């Protein structure tokens, strides 16, 4: 389990299959983690600063990937 803090943003459509529906970014806009989840509605949390906790899936495509299980906004 891993917990990270940042702003939840929808992942930009880039024209091919990508991992995660959302990104967790810091105050400077740098990606902290790639987020995906089936138990938490990340779309409802877009634009919110939050503590995101979930299963650490390791570094994928150069970024930490998290399967979100809990969000404290």
C-alpha cells in the first residue's frame, strides 16, 4: 500500500492506449503518479487536492502507477 498527496487531473488523450485514467500532480504540475481505480470514482475528484492511497504497481512508462483504493480529499 502506498499513499501520495497531489492534485487529481484527468489523463490527456494521446491517441493510443495508455495506463490509468488520471494523474496525480504536484503544485508545479509534475506527475507524481498514474492513477487508475475501480473502487473510487476519480472523475468525481478531478481538480481536488487529495491524499490517494492504493496498491503500488511499480514504475510503468516512467511513472509510479497506483491502483487507487481510498482517497481523502
